[in-house]
C-alpha cells in the first residue's frame, strides 16, 4: 500500500461498495459529474486524487469506472477513464 492509498483511505469516511462502469451524462461544478452506469442507475461522482494527478477534462459520453460508496449508493468517485467502445 503506497502513501497515496493510505491518505485516500483515511480521508474517505465511507468504505467502497464496489466498482461499476458508466458514461458521463452531465458535467456539474467543482469537478463533479453525473454518470449513468451500465445498469441504468445515475450516480454523482467526483474525481479520485489519482485521476486528478494526470487530469484531462472529462467530456460528455466519456466512459469511466466509478467506485461506489457503501453508505450512499448514489455517490462515488471516478477511479479510471476507460477507452471508448
């Protein structure tokens, strides 16, 4: 476990419930995005610190992998930008 992973785990109050792939459907303020998951659920997701480090702005219809929180299944964080289909 690297230093970044330890900081991320300590800062986050919720434990991850799992990951899911989806598509950005709306861009919100403060680097927050609405993502429609492959199972048609819509979640609000922010960028994980590791994604911010090599950040390129996300656009509509970009494919992303979202790590969902266990405490609120409607929220998560973008952990990876996926190649387009």
